[in-house]
C-alpha cells in the first residue's frame, strides 16, 4: 500500500508563505482602491478581503500609508507586465508598431489597474505623505514605459528626443482616462482624434495612411 505521504503536496517554506500573504494583501489593496476609493479604504477591510488577520497585515505593513506605498509599486509592476504582454513584437513599419502600442496603452488606461492609480493620484493632492511616496513611483512608471518604447524602437532609442512623444501620449491618455471615469462615451469619442494627433506628432504628416 502506498503511503499517503508520498502524494502530499510539499509544504511551503516560511518565505513562500510570507510572499503569498504579502501578494494577497497587495492585490486586496488594489481591489479595495477600485471598489471603495482611498478615503474609505481601511487596513481592516483590506485584511478581510485578503483573508488574513489584521495582525498578519500589521506584521507586513505598519500603517495604511506603508501598505499603499507597497501597493503602488505592485501596481506599476502589474501595469508593466500588462504592457509587455500587449506590446507588439513585430510589424511592417515603425508607424504600424506605434499604432499598436498606442492602442495597447489606451486599453490599459481604461482598465481597473489605472483606476486604482488615479484614485491614489487624486488622494495624493491633499495628502503630503502620500504625495511624497507617490511621485517617485509615477516617475518609475513613466521611465518603464519609455524603456519598453526604446526596446520596440531601437533606432529612436539612440536619439532621445524621438522618444519624447511617449511622454506626451501618456499625459494625454491620463487626461482621457480621468474623463472616462465620469463620462466613458466622451473619452472613447475623443480617443481616435487624440490617437491621430499623437501619430502626427511622432511621424509628421507625410504618411497619409488611415490611422
């Protein structure tokens, strides 16, 4: 008779358990931000959503601001992974590649992860401590997007000014995303024109193909 111990799953190490609990808390924080907003978010509510005790949460994060700071970094990592997954890998032309990248970025800006980022950005306006933590994470996110763009457009990477349109594109999308939280149809209606203008900014008007 075969011993049942041979079929038992291996026990997780303490480090693995800690990592799993931490991830559950960060995911729960993001979900809470999207569902109820920063002002109504509580550490107890996050712990309950994550399925852990408030003591376990406090073992990982001493305060709400520390939890949110870690969640922001978690968010940026998730957004970067999403962008890499959606980014095109090959194209007939740089313009076509740019079109696909813009569409991928816009889809991300309409999703729940961006809603959580926007919630924190608005809260940071009147919360100096949150703002201090949020600003460098925002810069990291922009730098990450620029790095992905440089990878997709290696020729442009050797000329930094040619990558500047990505900063303009991200700024425009953040503005439309905020409008989309209030009036989604209006934001969607504005996107085709915004997209076309961004492509003109990057490539000029010489390419008359439909964008």
